[in-house]
């Protein structure tokens, strides 16, 4: 029994020597707690900035989409304007041709009238 008591006493003594005191643990852990707190604050700050950037990216994506739609509408409008311009140029050419034909017809009518006048005068002289 004596041996057992001595063994337990030695065992208790060995275990108590290796234990750290609460003050020692506090001294070792406090700087870590401060660093962890600072890191958590930085992470929270970075997280909020990332969220803000994600919002801006979503806005940029929407703006890109609207710009693409506006570009497509502008291209359609340009095509329509070009078609109208081509049609109006064709109409101008047709109108010019019709005008030339009308002038030629008017000249022929004047010549015919002059000839008719001469023929009438000649007929009157006879």
C-alpha cells in the first residue's frame, strides 16, 4: 500500500509540474485574441467591399445589356434610314426621268403646234 501511495504521489507531482497556470495561458492567448479580432474586422471590411463590388458588377452587366440593345436598335434604324434613302433616290431618278419625258413631250407639242400653225397659215394663203 505504501508503494501505491508513493506511486500516486509521484504521478500527481509529475502531472502538476507540467501544467500551465491560468496567468501564463492568458499571456499567451491575449495577443492571439487581438490578432484574430483584427483579422475578423479586416475580413468583415473586405466582405462588405466585395458585396459593394458585386452590386456594381451587376449594374455594369445591366448597362452592357442595355448598350447592346441600344446598338441593335441603332443598327436597325440605320438600315431603315438607308433603305428609305435608297427608295427616295430611286423616286428622284424616276421623277427626273418623268420630267425629261414631259419636257420632250412639251417640245414636241410646241413643234407640232408650230407646224400646225404654219400649215394653217399656208392653208389660209391658198
